C-alpha cells in the first residue's frame, strides 16, 4: 500500500518512518511512504496565506497544492485530513487497506485549505476525532498505522490483527505479563493452567464484559453478543466482586445499565 503525503512539514515524519514495524514494513515493501513538500511548489516561498475576509490562522493555497498533486505520477484515493472530515475508525481503516492501493493524503493546517482545492481534487475528508490539531500531519500517522496493521505480513503474527481490539467489535481482554505476582495483585489462575480451551473461554467472556462496561455502543446492534453477554455474566459469577475488580472487570462507579435489545 502506498501513501503519498502532501505536507508543509516533511521533517515531521522522520521518526515515524524510521521506527518499529513501520520502518520494517517500508524495508519489506509492504508499505511505501512518499513525502511531498508542498512549499517547493509555491513561487513565493510559502504555500500558506491569510484567509480572504480576514482571520489569523493560515490557509494552504490552491495553486501550490494543485501543482504538488499534479507532480505525482499517479494519484491515489485523495484524502484531506481535517477536523471537518468523517471520523476515522477501525472499519474505515480496514476498508481503506482492502480498497486502495495508493492513498494521497493532504495534510491541512489548523486553519484549513482553500475550499476550491477540496472541491476539485479531494475524494474524501477524514478527521480522527472532534478536537483540533495544529495540522493533519498527526492524523495522517494514525491513518497510515491503522491501515498498515491490516496488510499481509505487516505483523510478525499474521493473525495478530484478528485479535486486535475492535475486530468483531470487541475490546481486547485484560492482559498481564511476568512476573505473575506483583504487590499482592491477583491474576486469573485459569491463565496459568495451560488449559487452552478454558483460557479461550475466559478471554472471550472477559473481552465481551469489558466491552459492555467500557464501550457498550459497540455491542448495541449485535444480537449474537447480547445473547453471550448473559452467558458472560453467569461465567463471571465464579469470581468474587473483589476478584472482578482486581481483574479490571468491574465498573467502579456508575451502576450497570443493561443494553436494550433493538
Ligand atoms: Cl485530520 N486535522 C486537524 N487539523 N485537526 C484534527 C484532525 C485532523 N482530526 C481531528 N482533529
């Protein structure tokens, strides 16, 4: 999968492309990241300007961005990263990674980009949440990394992404690592038993329960999970309230509200 990034700050990306799984994926040609410095395409030495009608925050101009886009051999699915866009999520990341071979990312500044450029070239506007960033650069990292995790061979373990949070709309079950005992904390004995079926059962029910406690909206439309939620409740009866709290499977404050079946 190829990502073409149009930005005023290409240097922003250097640690991202040199670190961890992303750098390995670049070496292995699983992903390709091309940085395009939009400043180069302006004759005034800067590619942003003040908004027409007045205002403080800078707007990226039409012409340098247009020239930058036209300098590319082949345009991909053109995305403008902006707080005005559709909110990015797991499903969109998976969709992008299967649908698009090349994604062209335009990183707007906080003030935005000239609307005419969006009208003429952009297929889709994406935001990573309802808050304001200085520019689309930070958001583009989120988009690239979340798409990459779906690509074959990106992760050592091919099935890792299937265990990721949100696959099947469930959060990941709680996790612990060695040492087994720290400062009097308890961890579920089942996980030490080596009994794979029981471990799987614990992980499924605890992940379902955790989703119910923390993000019940993920379960709302899934009748399959709603049925299992009652099973999970029964399953968790083997733990005392104190144990449940220790396992992170108990809500501390507000009472539980059962999800209404639609
Ligand atoms: Cl994609 N860009 C900016 N500037 N702010 C954001 C955003 C994007 N997503 C959330 N806030």
